[in-house]
């Protein structure tokens, strides 16, 4: 019983963590969000449509700062970090952007 009460208190104290969710992406959306393919998207503290707008803005910024290989540390008030892996002809990125309690995470594949 105490464990259930503790869980309720924690969920009330951290509502953004409780609202984290995956967003569905149609095949056409995967291609239109700025990279060759955006493969996953999850948001916390905001809607999926707002998350998709932030992903588009991130990739526009990335392309302005070096083209396909570009990086972007700040977008529309979000601080973003990225990890990449890949080969000469393509790479995959895992991006996390935070603005207060709002978090947008996405993965993408970029053909070079």
C-alpha cells in the first residue's frame, strides 16, 4: 500500500515524466521532417505536433550549420545534444532537445 502511495506522489511531483509518449510517424512524415528519414519521435511535456515542428526546426538549423553533416546545439530555446554513428555513405543520429520540462527525442538516418 505504501508503494502505491509513493508512486502517486512521485507522479504528481513529476508530471512531465508521466506524460512521456511515443509519436507515430507515417512514411511520408519520416521523409518530410528534414533528414533522409526520421525514424522515431518521443515527447514529454508537449504534443506530438509540437515535437514534429521542433524536429523540423532542428534539421533546418543543422543544414544551415554545415549541410548534411551539420550540428545544432540550440533551436527555438531548446538545448540539443546528438550522438552519431555510421559509415561513409550514411549515418544515424540520436537527438535529445530540452527546454525546461519539455523534452523532444528523435532518431534519424541521413544519407550523405
